[in-house]
C-alpha cells in the first residue's frame, strides 16, 4: 500500500492519526499493490456524487485488475466538509468531491463564482465552463494548495426549503438560512433579507429539525436523501444556482503514481463524469417527485413574476462579489455562456419536472 506522510506538521495531528488508523497496513507492506484511494464525501450513496464515486470505484477495479482499490466513504462517515479538505492535504484521504463553494476558506475564492445566483441558464451553459479552458484553469489553481483538480461533476440546480412557502424576496426576510462556507452564498442570502449561517452539510438536518436555522438550499437529490423534506414544510422551485463538485486528489499521491495507472484513473474519471452528467438531471426530477409524493413537504411552483422578482433581487450580488471571485473570470464566464447576467431580466430556467 502506498503511504503519504504529512508535510503540514502537527497542525492537524488528529486527522493524521485518524487517517493512519484507517490504514492499518500503511508502512508495513512497503510500496506495492493494491494502491488504495480513499474517496471521502459528505452525501448519500444514492445521489449523483454517490453513484459517480461508486461507478468510478468499479471502473478502476476492473481496468487496473485490482492494482488500484478505491474505497468510497459516503455521508461524512470519515470527515465533515472542512475536515475532509484538511485530510486530503495531509494525505489521510486521497480523493474528494467537495462542492466548489467549500474552497473559499482555503483562499481559493475563484470557485465561489459558481455560487453567483442565476449564473447559468442550465447544464449546457455550466458545462461550457466546466468542460472548457476556464474550468481547466480554475482547477489548476488548486495545485498551490497541495491538491490536483481533475474534473467537475454536477450536483444539480439548487432549490430553497423552509417552513413557509418562499415565492418572492419579501418571504425570506429575517429567516436564518444554512449556507455552505462561501461569501457569495452569504451575500446571496443577505440580498434576500435573510440571515446566512455557515454550517457543515452533516449538521443541517438537525439544525432544521430543532429550528437552529429556518431554511436551507441544495439540490433536490440532497434534500431527499438527507430527509430535509421531513423537517421542512416547503421546497420552492427557485432553481437559482448551479451546484458543482470539483474532483480533487492529493497532489503528492497523484504525482507518485505510475504513469500508466494515472492514465487509467483519468480515463475512468472521465467516464464517471459522463455517467454523472447522464443521470443528474433525471435524478433531480425523480427526487422532486419523491419529495412531492412523500406528502411531507409541499413543492412550491413559482410563477414567472415570482422568479423574476427573485432574479432581480439577486442580480446585484454579481457585481458585489465580482472583486472577490475575480472580475475577469466573471466576464469570461459571461462571454463564454453568452448570457448578459448584468442586465438580463429573462426568467430563470425551471427543472423539467415543473415545466
Ligand atoms: C452542501 O453542503 O450543501 C453540499 O455541498 C453537499 C454536497 O456535497 O452535495
């Protein structure tokens, strides 16, 4: 088994201990096979990310004939949001797929550009960035932080949940909303008159249940698989933001792999990316139906006027946050997707389920 020692010293000693405890053979077998890739993530197995990770695991097992073993740890089983990024840098896990909103606290602010409300009109526009040179140059920025960005995966488009129906900006006023660790998302909630509260994903269900926060936002697949719909009475079909994941590996681990294996892993990841993209939109629709059918959470469909009022209230966040995410990056995304978000009054897209 390959082992990678921390270069970050005692900073997060606990994480190293945790990582080593999960690798009992580490250091005793010497370099050899199988090479183990611990792939940690925070969502349920039955989500686009969970299924993509499992698909990748299977492809790697087959294509490397067992020389590389991917171990998938879902549902924050090993680490929560912030801890998993530290664990990756330390080499306690080798692979993650965090939401891009979670890189900001590490100093990689550009990734928060995807959090800008209504940045993309749909998957096709988002993929122009995530599959193109802009996405590639964003991923390169991660090298300075000890990680190598390999791909973007779709989570889906986000909807808001709360215990009241949210149609227009005034409905958000004074409510506390859980957000990911992104300054853009904090600004988004403030623009609606709400109070943002940063919180790890694994803590949201309980925070909603106990009223620590009043509402939240994520993809329908996450809402359903985390059972937020059992503790939130309404899900408003705002479809207000694209949620992407960046697939990242520990750079020292990645660079040390034999070139042929690295190529096989890259190809397997490309195939897993296509697989995730082939199902995320469909899974989104299925999750919306399942939430509706549960009878526990009402799916609130917004009128064109409602959506326009939300869009108008949220549009200023683009300019407010342009310096933080990088004005040039934002302009390049506008021109690559040919949308003029600064002036646009076009109504935002709706998921297929409510069209
Ligand atoms: C969240 O924290 O809301 C999501 O990023 C969780 C995930 O990984 O989908």
